[in-house]
C-alpha cells in the first residue's frame, strides 16, 4: 500500500507562491498501468512529479523534487486530521500536454528535448487517445502532437534499442500506418517483450489506433466488438 507522510512546503522559483510536495513513506506498484507507448499511470513517476505549471504565475516549474523546503514539514495536530482540516497550501497540478510541449520547444539540449517530447506524447495519448475513452482534440493541439510524433520518429536511428523500436511502432500504429508499425514490431525479437509485441500486432491487424493498455483486457474486448460487427 502506498503511504504518504505529511507534505513538505516548497515555493515557485518564479513567483514565490507556496505549494505542497508529497512525501512518500512507502510505495507499491499494484495500481500501475502501462500503455503501448511506454507511458504509465499510478506509477512512482506520476506520484512524484518533477515539473508543473504554477497556477499563480503560469510559468513552468522544473526540478520540483530538488526545490528547497521553505517551511518545515507540516505537523498537523491529530484533531486537525480528525476534523479534516486541510493544510494551508495546495499541491501543484499534474503537468498537462502544454507543459511538456513548452519544455520540448524551449530546451536546447537534444537528449532533454527527446525526453520532453516523449512525455508530451504520452500525456497527449492518455488525455485524448485512451482506448474506449477517445476525445477529440482541437486542430492546433493535433498539429502540435504531430510535430512531437515526427520529432520522435526522426530520432529513431539515434536511439537504437528495442524500447525505441516499440515506441516508434506504436506511433505508426496510432497514426494508422499499420504497415510501418508491423515492420517495426517484427524487428523486436526479445522474447521478454512478446507480451507487448504480440497484442500490438493484433491491434494493427484489427486497425486499432487508440492508446492501449499492456496486459489490459481492452484488446480482448475489442476483438469481441469486432466479431459482433462482422
Ligand atoms: Zn509561480
């Protein structure tokens, strides 16, 4: 079970507004879900977020986990917890696509740009392209998303690894280029990755372009739906 200690108080380096930062006592990954683009939810990364947009000044705050404490950890008395008295400050919101896009566009370091692009892609996919819960993004957002996709695909040969192959294969599948996607999936022969490759090839054959959960039941559900349609 994931347990939290009393939060720490940090300040926005741009405007000095104060926020809470979570402190973990213990963490487990039981609730973690992993997706076909390598992203996840309910993992340690999502719980301890290192970037956010400051709701007060709207600037992006980086390296949240290394910011100095501005107050000692809150010590709420037991009765305050009992009556649900909230701490004075709030937590920073989870970063949305625009936060990572801004970092991607402004960073000059090539490897960091790649990381921001990947995070932007994963957040976009989870927001708009989740299987069974797809949402229409507006045209400008879609254009930015495609720019991020192209940037990652162009870096394919710079990062030769099975993970990069799986990532690019998933991008091709999600834009509907199933031939390129299958071509890349067929290049991955590490048997330890067959739990990703095998269902992903089926999603290509079924023409599924959404973000899929790895090991989830959504693929099976989809085949049943498709069978009914036939
Ligand atoms: Zn601020």
